C-alpha cells in the first residue's frame, strides 16, 4: 500500500520575511528530505520565484545605474511644499533663490530658476470665497438659497467697508500726532478737528484724543457735551500725580463717538501762559495712553506752542476756506512751513477745503484745488451742513451723509499718510 503523499505546509501568516537566509535553509532542507514522488506545492514554487526576484544581486547596467535626483526642501522655514531639484544644480543657485515672503515683496532670483520651482502651490491661487452680504435683499437671497447664491454686498457697502478698513489700520509704535492748523481764523479749523476726531474714534479700536492747544482761548470743547471743567492748565499743574489712564481720564471729556477732548484754558489771563514747555508736558502724558493725537492749533504760527506741535507731527492737516483770501492764507501757511524746516510735512499734508465759508460761490473752487494739489498729497472738500453752521455741539450721526463721508475720507487719508511714512 502506497504511503500517502506528504504536503509541505505553506508559510504561516505573519511569518517574518526580514531574514532571507533562515528562510532559504528551511526550504532547502524540506526539499532535500522529501521523497522523490512528493509533488512540491504551488505555494512553495511561487515563494521561490518571489524570493529570487527580491534578493537578486544587481549586475551589469542595473548595478551601475545611479539615481540622478535628490530631495531638497526650499526653504523649510517658509512653509512651502518640498521641491525636487536636480542635484546638478549648484548650491549657489539654490541659495540665491528668494523665499516666498521675498517674492511677495518683489524680490527676484539673481540666477535663473530651475523649471521645478514652478510648482502648483506657488502658481495657482486658491478660490476666494465671497463674504456673506451684510443686509438687504442680497442677504435675504443668500440665506433663502442656503448660501448657494451669493451676490455679495452692493458697491456702497463695499466702499464703506474699504474706508473703515483704511481708518482702522493698525499704527504700531508711539502715539501719532496730527496738527490741524492755518494762519487765518474762522475758516472751520476747530470744526475740521472735531469731524476728523469723531470719524477716527468711531472706527478705530485704540484711543483717540483731540487737544485744544490754542493759546488764545480755543473753542474745541464747545463742540462737545463736556463732562469736566478741567483744562490743559490743570493737566500741567497736576502732571506729577497722573500715573495711569484712569487718572488722566478725569481731565478729559469723552464724546459718544469715543473721542476724548482736552479743553484749553478758559481764563483769558492764563491762556497766554500756555507755551512750548506746557505743551510738551501734556504731549508726554498723552503719548503714554493714546494712539492718535489731534492738535487744534491757534492762528499764531510763530507762537512757541506751534514749534513744539510741529516738531512732534507725524502728519499735517491744513484748513482753507473757499474764498480768495482764505485760500491765499492757507497757501502762505504751506510756504512758511517749507521755509522753516517742515517741507517733509507739506509733501504729505492734506488740505481740508471748507466750502461752507462766505464767498465760496464767487470763486472757482476747482482752481483752488488745482493749486493745492501741486503742493500737498490730497485735498478733501468739507460741504456746507446746517449742524456745523450753528457753531455749537456736533452730533456726528445727525450730520448729512455727504458731510459724514467727507470726514471719513479725511480720516482714511490721514491714517494712510501716517502708515506710509512709518
């Protein structure tokens, strides 16, 4: 009776293949000791073929073949995707390639870039998702279609958001001082300071203050509902005891627009005593607690206070009326500044052209603008508004839309000018 055929067991599942020598000895021993009539299982034959293909020694051309590329990450600190660069590219070429931030600033490679630098991550722009409409029918349609139809905000809303973004731009560093001045009184200098301060304070997240530095009894505080009777003279006298913003806030009035106002001396016998050193005391204090400082200057351009104000200035607003003599005096103010070492302020200045003054309808306002445009950075027209004409308390929300827009435009230009010269 013939003996039953013996079958060799296939390799059990999970057996390690990391030791080929041990595997070979086991297979060879099993095959040598097997009877002649034993038929080798198919699994063993397949395993033999796999083993031969995996552990064959490279010979000939295969052994001499070399890898021609290597992985080089350029550069890992920028967060860019790893780029494969041919190893025959010199290291000096790789080192001369600008980073992503450098390319964003307009930097170019001093040597030709390899083609492999044109990666999809670098070239392709991700799809930009339009923000949800703010209000109106567009917002209703957006949610009615389960956010599938997004027509965006109308042009007026987009413009308002753009102006808000410009006004609210971050201004790092110390406080920024903006004098508002002219050589002629009665052209709306104090009103312009008020409008500018309110437009800034309503949008910006930091603190804004307007200081009445008029040594001849200014009227800035009369444009607000006063919450204190203290003035700049009190700040000068008590400066040593003011150690925090809470202490300083007792000397200012805060409008509902979040604008703080520091009034000038009300006693005409003391107002002339406010000089350069006094202004510096006040300025050193507000520099600690505020980001934007507006200074409502007097008409005495040669007064010592004016020098202290201009020496600290980061920007400048010149106010001009719409009549011939008002425009002429504003132009002479620019000439005086250019002749006395403040030419850099004139180049970045903004002229606020108050078209509500008498005689505006008798002159060519476009020609006045043309003259100032050749000398300063921007011109903004302030239109007539009955609330402003009263010369008393100003409620920004009750101003005409065109007046509000002019004030906001002026504020945006002031912040942009400061940011450009940081």
